[in-house]
């Protein structure tokens, strides 16, 4: 069985990735702020603005709640496979509006057509099975609802793609070591940011995921760069199957 590619990864490899994320969880926001030169939270705020106050929102791969706490929607569902990350997020999200769920993006425990917006913020590259995940996103969206896939920029081959690859491979691991305290680094069983490099290398460029969204039935698919072009946001809409009279 393949270990990892742009469609997903083996169960064993996925377990290793989840384990690495759990190890980093206490230092997650500090590390991400440093390796993105302070842009990670600005990107989250920019993306969160796509959800309105009347929307029902699902975030898949919600981690320690770093994005969900930026949402101001009437109902937010956070779906996260790691039990420890679900528990960690309880202290940062709005408990009155937010429902925390443990589960996989490939099997969303929500009814068909139940949410207005779905967000995968720095999590889609870690899906076990990306085509299955996109099918689930389409299923739970209401007609006209939108999906947003946000991740570190991986443009099509060219100078910008080379620059991003150099940053991820050579700069990110070194900055991560600076962000993690010596005591915390001793706690880690391995270098967990090695998995970040691996998943970034396997992650497809934006046109790969645009094609995947279209094949699964999304319309109005497109990608835009976020501030400073360090991250991208790929979006698509669920088609309307009926017209109002």
C-alpha cells in the first residue's frame, strides 16, 4: 500500500501524522506564528470572514481550536480525529455556539445538507482519503453552500513553488526548534515537523484539488492567495438542484 501521495496516505502513516500533531499541540500556535512570520493568525482571520453570523459552519480537522475561535457564526461544528486535541480545544472555543465532535472527515457525523460553510484550515493535506473527504463535504453542505480548503501555498511548478519548497524543507524545521522550549523538545518522541515536510511534499498543487472538487460535483471552483502569498484558499460551491419560482 502507498505511504502517502496527493490523494491520501496509508493508515499507519496517518496514525504517525496524527501522533506528531498531538505532540506539537501545546506549542502549536507559537510554532505556526514563527514559521509563517506572524501570518498564520492573519490568514485564519481572513478566512473566518467568509462565514457570516447566520451560517452553520463545519470545520474539519479543527485541532486545538485555533481557527474555530475566530468564527462568529451562530453554530459551529468542530470535527477532529484526535481525542486529546478535542479536549484541548474546549478551553478556547465558545461552548455556547460550538459543538466538538471526534471523528474523521471521511465520515462526517452530520446530516445531509445541514451546513452552510465547510472549512479545512491547514488540515486537508492530512486527510486519510481526500476524495472520500470531498464527497462528504459535498454531502453535508446545503445547496449553494461553500467549501474552503486552506493550506500553505504550493503553487504549480515554477520559481514561487521552488521558494516555498525551500522554506518548508529547510527553514520551517529550524524555526520550529526555536519556537519549542527545550523542556518541550525533550518531551517530543521525535522531530514532529518532519511529518509536516512529508505531507507538504505529498500535497498536490492547487490545480490538483480544484480538479478534485470539480470531479466530485462542486461548481464555481477557484483558488486565491492569502496575504503575502504564503497560503492559498481553494473554494467551491455545491450546485443548486432546483430554482425558486
